[in-house]
């Protein structure tokens, strides 16, 4: 990798703007912190972006506690975060129109010779750089630039990638302290190499403490220089370079190097009555139960969002690149999510975003208790029930995509191997979506290639976690389509090769927590996901049999009845089982048709995908003919 430099560092690293005039935003103390890394690439980057962004001051943050404490206090001093009543808790508000990932303005910069799926939002590289660098010119005037160094993954690990971030948002910098491991000392281990990711962010011109020019919001991913340039935004999904933006860079890197970067949680499953833990990864699109699965009571969590996966000793091993959670807070309540709810209501360093605050106490949608009729929220200090925005839309008490940011190690269910530099062995992979009428609650793939097919055909109904209309059914291969920066065919075939190259391959399961009856009522209780994952864990160890069907292996009734009785002391009836686990062959065939339409537009989709699709279609049609109906009971097999 070769990084472009606007102007060389001159005269002992004095900083110069494009006219040659000297700039002194960085003092000798901060400069010494940079020099201590012994990495000229870092110095060149600083010269480039100080010249471009023109901050009034530059502060370099090391791994020292004093530096890190400075970030949190400055976020409060500047009003980017407001202290709440409970010790350690603060609240941050993004602008009213800056509340979710901006897919339209998140673009991958490509050259003519770079293959890319048409479904990936891309732009010609030089034109994109000219545009975004033009917008960023002078974006930090009058502001302080914070320079950060982090490790994406455990320290002292072959999995880990170093990351450098420059931002003028203290909220962003503070969030990263909670979410990521310290990396200043890790940078020293690079021994001067440029093998790291770079993220440059500016909130741009401010209206009070929020971004003003959201119409010029840009999030551009430059694969050739392992960097992301993002401006005129504050919402963490657009501004925290190390999260979904780093995911794109790592996907590109992994797919050139034969390992996997996935939009997955990593968790430990602890089956009742057995002295063992089995590690699962799982990919779910936003607001489809990903975090709540990783936080199932009685289980342990390593991470809820992004995993790096490599082969070690013939098995897949995974690490969480983060050390914290940036979770959707909507519907977190003491009954459905007791661990998270407890964490949100005890003293610790924790950032709420875009929730309602009344008398220093946060409230959110679906929290399971009575909420105030007025207070401060993402629309301002004067929110009241019935308040409408400029377009006449009623403003809810908290944003549907409101979030919390907390360290995993401060949760009671943190797994003891969360920071293991070797990662954890992966026994199984879960794939899930938001599906109201097609898939059963849980089933197992027939083999590894079929598991890749299951991941490739994830569908989900859209939610408030992304900008745009809700309730639209969308395809999201491996829950990763929004972040892919390689051709989809290559991505799927690399998955196939990865699994087939293992001596002990993870089992693959699909879950669906959102199946509804004809009246629109959910068949499952939210807590039932615990049963589905414990059944899957038992399958890894051969504890349970299964029913083979064209779409995969289904649980047996007596196994589920025993699990519901053992875990919840609840009767699980045959009627419930038949309603939930019958194959809806008409809906399954419709889904195959949708997948065929989508994938035939993609070049070089591997043949195994088409073979599985054709085989499933033939088998489902044969089932319909044999039974003379579309709804096939699991008891029929």
C-alpha cells in the first residue's frame, strides 16, 4: 500500500498549508507523541490532513489514562455529551436528520480495473476524492483535531489490524474509547510499516453542537489507500471509522488473503446441565435480533457486531474486533433483555444517544415502563407528546434508532475469552433475518455449501436503523451486502473455500424470530430464541436428532418439548410446533424466485449456488404435488 502525500513534512515537521504559510496547531508535546511511534507514514498523514482540514489545535491521544480521560471531559465541556443523573452516564444527540447510516452517500471509490457488484454503491475514485477532499478543505477551522490509535482485535494477536483516526468530534473519540482496544503501543510494533487503516472524520460546520450541512454528508471508502474520508455527520454509523467503515476495508483485505471478515457476533453457548461452552458466530441485518441473541440470558458474549475469522489448527477461530457494544436500545426491557437492561441502569461509563431525558434520567421506546410526556430528545429541549417536525410528522419520545455504547467487560455475561489473542473455536454459525411469512424459527443446513447458500439468501424487512422507507423486504447476503467491497460471486466462493479448507467445519443454522400468523401476531415469544440456539448447540455435539427436509434439518418435537420444559418450565404443544415448523412451500418457492432474479444480475456467481437453488425448487415442487397443498407439516417427514 502506498499513501499519497499532499506536501512533504519540512523543517523538522513544522506544518504548512497549501499556500506555504506556517501553521502551528500542534505543539511540541503532541508532536513528540507522534514521533515516538517511529512511523513516517503517520507523520506524512498528519501533514496532509492538518494542511487540508486546518484545525486550530491538534491533540494526540496515547494509551495513557490521563489522555483518555481528557477526551471524555472535553466531550462534556463542548456539550457533545451531557452528564445524566447516574454516575458515568452521558447522553449525546445527533442532528435530527443525522440519525442512521446514510447508504446513499456512502460510496466505495473504484478505478476502471476494480471489479465490483452493481449492488454496491460506488464512484469513480479520482472524482470522488476531488469531491470529498474539496468538502473537507477547512472543515476543522476553529476546532480541535483529535488523533487516535486503536487495535481492531485483541492486542498481540495475528488477527488484529491497527487503525488511526483523526476527528473533530469528541463524542466520536469518546465512543471509540469504549468500543475499541488501545492501539498506540500496537502502532509501535508496526516498526514503521504502513499496514494500518486510516479514518478521517469531520462533523463539519456546526449548528450549536450538531452537524449543519447534512446535505453535503459524504462517507467515501478508498480501498487503494486503506482509508475512509467522512464529513458533515455525527451519527456513529457514519462517523466512527472503526465500525462499519473499517468493516469494508477489512472485507477487501480478507478477500485478498483467504480469511473472513464478517458482520457477526461471537458468543458462548452454555447448555443447561452440561459442563461445556460452544462458541457461535452469527450474522443478522440491523434490528433483526443480533444483539439480543448475543445477550441471551445464561450465555456469554464476546462481541455483537464484527468478527475476524481465520483457520487455526484445522478449525475456524474468531475474534471480536471491538471491546464494546453500540446497540439499538429500542425495546430493551427487563423481561426480554434483562442483562442489557441491568447494565443500562447501573453506574458505569456509558453513552446514550438520541433518547428522551427527563430530570437526568433516560427513557426509550419499548422499555417496559411508563415514560414522561415531555423532556429533551433528538428534536430539542422542548419535546412534548404530540410534537411534530417541519414536515408534520409526529416526533416519538426517542428515536427508533436510539443507541447505547458500553464496554463488554462491564457486563455480567462477558466471556472470559473475549480478549484471547488466539480467538475462540467456532462450533456453529447462525444466520437470521426479519421474515414474517416464510422460514421456520430454526433449521440446520444440509452441509457447508448449503450453509453458504443460506447466508447468501438472507432477506430482511427494513427498519429505522437505515435511512429510507420501513417494511421493505431486501436481500442481504450474510447480512453484509451494505458493506461488501468485492464482487458478490468472489465473496461467496471465498466462503465456500474457507469452509472446505477446514478439517472441522462449523455447522450452519438459520433462525427467524419474526414469523407471524395470518392475524399478524408473532408465533414466538422473544425469549424463545434461547431454545433455538441451545438446540443448535446440541446438534454440534450430536445430542439431538433432526428431521431432514429439502430446506434443511428441523428440530424434532420431543426435543423441543424437553427443552422448553427444562429451560422455561413451559409446555410446548404439538399445535405450536406444527404452526411454527411447517414448511410454507409456496412462500419458499417465491423466495427462490426472488433470489434467482437478484443473483442472475450478478456476474460469476459460483455454480454451487445455482445447483442448490435448482435442487430446492425441484424438491419443494415435488412436496406440493405429493401432499396436494402448500403447507407441509414437519410430522409428515
